[in-house]
C-alpha cells in the first residue's frame, strides 16, 4: 500500500497505538512530545470526551516537514 492510499483510509485523528504503528514513535515518545508541549493540544493532539488521546497525523506530518 502506498502513502496516498494510507492518507485516504486513515481518519484525521488516530489513537496513540495507531499513530505509533504508522509513525514509528514509541508510546512514551508520544507522551513526551505532549508533555513538553512540542506538539500542541488542539492542533497536534486532543483528548476526546471519553479520555482517550488522539493524534492528528496530518498536522504532525506538517510539523516534521516544516517545523510547525
């Protein structure tokens, strides 16, 4: 499966375990990026009403590519 196919299949917001699987970041690394405010709440990640943390992989890709 190529990157274009993945982009059309994945929802914008994915749980930590899914983002870890597609990005290679470990779960502790994801947590550290949140806690250090490297990734911003509401932009790169958010907590859903059920308490689960979700990541916006598209915004994180922008951060990787552009430093934003």
